[in-house]
C-alpha cells in the first residue's frame, strides 16, 4: 500500500472515495467497502495525518452526524465505517462557530423539539465509548476534540466527567463488559487531559485521581487497562504541575526552552504520595515501572521523564534515587527493565545529571549482562536490551568529558553484548548503542574499526559473531581481557548446565578459529606444492606426512579435522597412490556422527568435500585396486558415505548446522556420479541411482531457499546429463514432464511460489513419495511465512486432487505416518486430518514427540496439531482435550499462554466441543487467567476446567513426579 500511496497522491485517492460516500445513489455495501479502504489508508499513513484531509466545513457537520446516527453499532461487519465516521466527525466539530448556530429554529414538522447538535454529538460519543470494537478508540478522539471546545466545555464538560467517573466506579475489570467500559472511559479521560487546557482540567483533576485510585487498576490482568491507568496518572500529574521547564536541566543536545522561568513551589501537588520524608512522587508510575508488560513499563518511564522535567532539582534527584531502587537483586527482571527505560528517558531529556553517572553506570553494566533463572527457563533479554537503550541515550545526552571516566567500561560491555549475547535483538541493540557513542562521543577505542566489523547486520548471525567478529575485535588489546573473562565466567560457567555445555562448544569453536588461522596457511602451501608438481615422489618424508594427516583426522579439535580434510583433498595423485583406502577410511570417520563429536558439522562438511576431490584425483577403473582407484570393490562404500551425509539434521545454537553437511554431500554425490557416468556408468547400479534421486528430491522440498535451490540444481543436472545419461533414474519420463528441459534453467528454486507446486507433483510417483513428503514436512512446519504458505497450499492442492481416490489417500496417510514414526526428534509439525486410524496414530506420535521437549517451536506446533485433531468426535476428542489442558500447566509460561489462546480460538471455531451452558465460563477463565502465575494456582484453574469439560484431571505421581496420563 505504501507503493500505491507513492504513485497516487493521498488527496486524490481520498477525494475519489468520498465521492462514492457522498453520492446518495451509492448502495450501502459499496459505502461500507469504501470506508474499509479509507481505514486501510489511515492505518498506513496514520489517522492524524489522514484526518486533516477530510472535508471539515460547517456544511459537513450535519451530513456526517446523520450518517453516523444511522449506523448499527451491533453490526460487526461494518465497524470500519463507524470508526472512520467518528474520526471524521472529530475534525468537523472543530469549526470556529458556536454549535448552537447550526440548530436554527429547532422544531420538527410534528411540532416536537429537535435535539441540539451539541447533545447529538455528545450522545453519539458516549454510545461509542462503550462498544466492543475499534470504534471505541475513535470515540475517545472525538471526545478530546469535542469536549475541549469553548462552548461545550462551559456547558457539558462537568456533566461528561461526572458520567465517565460514574461509569468507571460502577464497572469492574473482572468481567468482559466491565473491561470494555473501563477501557473507553480511561481512553476518553486520557485524551481529554492531554488535549484540554490546564486551567480547564485542573478543577477536576483531584476527583479523577481519587476515582482512578479506587479502580485498583494495578491489580487487573488486562494490560491495556494498566497502561491507560499509567497514562492517565502522568497526564494528571502534568496538569497539577505548571508547564515550565526546569532551569537545572543538563543542556547538551537540548534547546533551552523557558530556562529562565522559575519553578513555583506553590504548585498544587495532590497527585503525589509520600514515599519518604524528603521525597514525593506518583506511586502509580513507580508501580508501572515494575509491571510485567513492556507497554505499561514504557508508558510509566515516559511519564516519569515528563513529570521530572517540571520538578525542582532536589525532588528530581530523589526521583533518580527511587528509580535506582528498582535495581535491587530482590527485584524481578520486570523492575530492572522498567528502571532501565526510566533512566534512558531521564538521560535523553537531560534530567539525569552528570553527578549521578557514578551511581548509574555500574547498574547499567550489570543490566547488560543480566541473566536470571526462572523455573525451567531464563529471563533477562528485555533487561539487556533496555540497558543498551540507556547507553544509546548517554551518547546523545552528555559531553564526552563527562563520560570519559566510564568509556572503557561501557565500550567493553557493549562489545561483549554485541557479539556474545544469545539474543539477536540484544546484539543489534548493543551494536546500535555502540554506533551512537562512536558517532556522537568519538571516545570508544578503535570505534570505527569495530563498528565496521560489528554493524547492525553483521551481528545478526551468532556464528559470525563468535567465529569471525570476536576474533577480529580480540586483536585490540583494550577488549581482549574483558572478552576472555566474559567467556569464562558467563558463558562456560553458566548456571544452566545444558546452556553451559552449548556455550563450551561455541567458545571452543571460537578458539579453534584462532588456531586455524595458523594452520590454514600450511594447507594452502601443500595445495600450491601439489599444483606445482614438484618432484617429491618416493620421498619417505612425504609418505610419513600423509600418514600423519590421516591419523590427525581423529583429533579432538574440529578445526584440525577441517584443515587436514582439506589438505588430503588437495593432495596430488602420486601421494594418494596405494593409500586411497586408508584415506577414505579416515575421511569416513570424520563424516560419521558420534555422540562426542555431534557438533562437528563443519569438519563433516569438509570431509565429504575431500572424498569427492580425492575420487576425482585418483580416477575410476572398474576392475582396479581399491587402494589405487575408484572401482567395483569400493564404489558402494563411497556412495554410502556420501548418502549418509544427506541424513545429517544436526541442530545447535547456530540453528540447522546439518545443512552444511547435506549441501556438501549433494555436491559430492553429483561430482561422483558424473565422474562415473563419463567413465564407467555400469558401476552405478539401480538401487544407488534411486537413492540419489530420491534423497536429492527430499532436499529440494525443504525450507531454506538457498539450500533448496542447490538441491534443485543438482536434481536437474543429474536428470538431464547427456554425456551419457545417468542410468536407472526412477520415473525419468514423468520427471521430464514435471520439469521440462526448456524450463530447467529458468525455474527459480529460490522462490517458494515456483518450487513447491512442481515438487509436490512428485508425490504421485511411488518411488519419491516418502522422501518428498519428508522434505515437505520440514517446510510446512517452518517459520518463514512465504515458505509455509506456498508449501502448505501446494500440498493441500495435491490432497484435494486425490481425496476422491480412496486407495491414493490410504497410501498417502500411511506414508505420512511412516515419515513421522521414522523421524521422531526431527519433525517440527505436520497436520492433515483424514480417515479412520490416521488421527489416533497421529495423536500418539505427536504426544511422544512433544513429551519432555524443551523446543518452544516444537511445543507450539504440537498445540496446533492437538487443536486440529479436536474435530474428530468420540473418545478422540476427550484425549485431545486432556493433552491441551495438560499443557496449561507446562513449565514454560509462553507455552501456557499459547495453549490458552489456541484453546480459546478452538472453542470459537468448534462450538460443539463443550456444553452451551459452560462454554462462556470456560472461555472467560482462559482469557482472564494470568498464565504467568504460580503453577500451584494454575493447577486449580486447570482442574476446574477439567471438571467443567468432563475431562479426567492429570494426577501428580509423587515417586516419579510426572503427570499420569489416564489414556496410556
């Protein structure tokens, strides 16, 4: 839409749409559709920009008001119309004339008095402040514009405020209806105290504050209500305080606005609550800083910044002291996060004086490494991210001389966070803060060099950070020791044993990278000597060197294995003579996955590449010796090594590292097969040819675009190789129809929309169905929207094509279950619901796959599968409900919340799951319960849901401490 708005001016688009609305002949459906388009444009450009372009003359008031009054607030299909009309009315009611002039002689034809325009607008505004759709937001905007008019505020402001406070007092956030009403009232009050003049709002501020206190919004589970409460508190505070900028504000980077104006000690401060003998401040904002939701903490932080700018220096310094109390180790990560946001707001507004930096910097340095255990997972990424924001604010707020004593500490901490933090958002935030300091302060050691290497995009890859950027930055002595200390103290000695073990592997890779910098020149020298064909034949030192390389392949260091594999692959033929079998055996060990070296994916990749290079070097001779050449006696073994590489799905903190191995295996298979086809094609038997094509087809159906493109290229290269053709390719004629030779070069395998419609056609070929379905399973269960959408659509299109063929459907379902059964531990998710024993077996396999899993994506996927299986009736439904209710008390809060949300949506979709008289209560519990709460509390809620839905309650078995499944 942004592109459309660039090509077509906004005003011309708006005018064209308004012509349709203002045409009395336009049917209602067309008018509603037009308002939907207007809403989309307002979302893209923002309603504030959009509003100014609406017609807002005197003659526009009555038509817009009439149109709005004719709407049906209960029609949920046309809420965009009401939303846009309310916004339009809010700008038309700004006309600079008394609204009474619009009434004229207000008597209707029947002789009854007509309602004044002012009352009509007020009635409309009130009615839409309590609706459940987005029109409520627009009604709040209308109130802020309408009630603050000079004529309206004199006659209606007091009554309107009485009405809003009465509605607030009578409503409760414990019910859905009460939550809606409170939301509307709080929005209206917040907008009113934002746009109203201080002298108009001040007489009512104390009453509003008292009512707000009585609402106890901090106890609500509704995030938006807590946020609106914090927003209203800060605007009430700004109303009590005179709008004068404190002259003590630190002025670097700020314009001095009204700096000569003195703060008035007589300003009324009824908003403040005494926290100590010397300091008063809004308690609600301090509570908001510690809220569990970021949007509430963020609003509270901004409020603290705004109010502090109006306080005298002594009280403002007390504000900083109270904010620093958030950083006690007795406080949760929520308090640390809110405290960082508040310090950043104070800093960037010039309200955190340089004298306080000695207290603030140590706290922020702790925040940059904050990582605390909570249950079965850890928290702290939000704290580290906000601590980076504080460092960013420092760069903009202070003179370089003021920050100089802290430069080394801050720069080292930001570098460590930018390259070693496990969260990509924290790494990028630290990089941005480092960049801001380099640009504005210019005091960070080697700032430009480091920034060039560790920019926003470079730190996106964790592997690149550990293996490349860290090695580069460690070369600067100012950072070396702090980086080593962090790796030893925070990474290898992490409190989570599994994460500590993972970090050890990463840190070892980092150190191995340094080692490889010394070793790789040796490999390069060997390769150059080989290419130069220097006469070393028969030299015993050379034979001894080859033996050392082969024995060194068993090294405990991955980079050593990588270097030696590459060296063996570069050896000339005369050095391999008589040693081919030994070399292959050594490389086979490198490419095998063992429990001790499962993370050595890079060495397995280099080993597979070396095998094909060695084979190309020694050549092929069918009846030759396996110690000399590729022959009948070793070709099967070579193919088995390469084909096994296609089964490497190793994952670690870097992601799917097995993809490096699979890519190398495909390349080597292609090179090996083309070599045999050119020389002795009879060595390629039918079984090997089938395995190659099926396995490569599987890889061409997977989710990584670049990898899928490589697989597709290998597949079509083998299919259309003519010098001579590869023998025994299964279903060759069918493949040539699916992938015509004329399109082999132009087909874009990178694009999911082009690749998957072709790939899914292979499902109709028996030899390929199992492997292609295995690859599609990974794509359908992926994270990339385009890949998931295109693969799913293509798969479902294939299924629709065979759904009337019972034999084909049975074969497909059997194959799908076989894929799931064979790949427990690999598959993320797959849902397709059909036929007799299929759903029950799928449920069993999905339970087994997710049992005791700590993979968040896998657990989320299992929730989606369970919710899909709910549509099967009978005992199946009871078993599915049990699994879902079981997950409501999962150790991970994110899984509990995801389950509650999915079950809520499931109850809406399948209304026959529960009895009509209890379904509303079930949905209320699911939506209103704080699923972050203690498990002991949540188990009672879950067990009550089990009783309501007539599902057996999970029983805690004391001896083994697991929940007993009554269905097993």
